[in-house]
C-alpha cells in the first residue's frame, strides 16, 4: 500500500482483516518494522482518539512520531494557488508538504471540510496536495470526505461481535447542535458495503449522502422499518449534503433511544466518538452492555497499526 485515503486503497480486503486480527493478538510482534522511520501527524483540526491511537500504532511498530498542530503551533497555511499571500497565512502548502516529506517517511493528515462550498470540500484538496507535493505516503486521519482509519476500526469491531455471516448494519442519522462533516458516514458506508454486510442507511429527508458513497446500501426513510432487526446500530450526525452544510432538523425522535433500539435484534450500539449524550444517544443506551463504543475506539490502534505496517512493507 502506498497511500491510505479510502477503502479503494485496499488491495485485499479479507487479507487486511486477517492481518488486523494478528496485529490485535500480537501488537508487539512487528516492533522492528518501522525502525529508523518517522511518522508526522499533522492536525488542521481537533482530535483525541486519532492522535493517540495513531501515535501508539506507529510506536508499536518501532517508528518515531512527531505531532504538529497546523494553525496553532506552526505557521498558518495557505492552501489556494495563485493568491497574493499578504494576509495571516505565512506558509504555502506546497513548500510545507515538500519540507515535511523530507523529514518524515509517512505523513498522517487530519483536515475537516469547511462545509461552505461542496465542490471545494469534495475535491479533498489538502490531502490531495500532500499526496502531490510531499513525495512520501500519506495516511488520512479524517479528510474532508472520509475517515478510513475509523471505518476500518469499525469493521474490525463488527467482525469481532457479529453472530451471523452477514449482519444487518444500520447507519442511523441522529440529531446534533452543530453542522458536522459527512466524512464518517461516507466512509463507513463504503467500508460496510465492501465488507459484504446488509447495509441500511436511515435519515430524515434532505440528509441523503453523496450516492457515490452509499452504492450497495439501502436508503430507508422509515426509521422504524430501518431499525427493525438491525444487528448493529452505527449512529452519527452529519450535516446535509444536498442542502450543503445545513442543519435541517433537530427532531429528538431520531436520537438513539430505548424506543428505537427495542425494534432491533438486540443491536450493538456503535459511534466513532466524541458523542454528545442525550442529543445523539441516551445515557441508558450508551451505558448499556450492548454499547461497544469503547472497544470500537480501542480498535483504532489496530486499524492504524495494520495500515502503517502495510505501508512500511513497501517503503
Ligand atoms: C467529527 C466529525 O467528523 O463528525 C469527528 C469525528 C471523529 N466530530 C465532531 O466534529 C464533533 C464535534 C462536536 O461538537 O460534537
């Protein structure tokens, strides 16, 4: 593997899952794979799990890690071309990417969408410019349109808990007080379909995701029908793709609650975290024994380590 930005970078899906199981069972068995190699983790936006789990994964493989919060502890970065740089942005992404590429063997990047201009966000330009100018492998730590390390960890988690070969996996929209990216649901839908699950997506009208990401999934507007018989409920808020970046409703009936979960096949509750309690999910559901959010977060180390190991093999 050269870059890791989506499920499309995975050559052998089932083999990657097997490797993840091996990594999980034997996390220190590959401690020399990244010897004398350095990974830089670049954050344009906040992070807790991604920051810690990716560093831990790199360290388990014997790599050195450097973390940089762009716009906070470094120069503000200009990402547009052809502009007169007479504002507050002192450094252009073109030089920054090339320089970091000389210091590091792998670069991880987190950059959220601005949620203002759909075409600009969906061009995913920050990660793509790093791919173009850094000259080293790039790992998405959530881009404007996808969060593949999260989705891979989600699939590892579902494989761990599933009781049938092809579980019904429900991606359920839930309310939120802020406009959030579509990255997590876009990416989860792609990975869950690639894993061969029965994938159902439910949301209010107007929250349709970009169909390129939900191909192979069933879109079910009838919430009760969608929840019925689900083996996994993957909750997430996202802002509208159609009415780009907008919040269209805050109807609490869409919150993951006992009322919705009782329709399921005693579904496991999943969420990428951070999650806002009693807005996205009730206390009683996230605190129940069917909530697997902590194990899901723990598997972030496994997904990152498996991906980094696959990149290191070809360096
Ligand atoms: C991000 C998102 O893409 O939805 C990161 C998830 C891994 N989540 C948030 O930004 C939540 C922010 C909030 O205010 O709750």
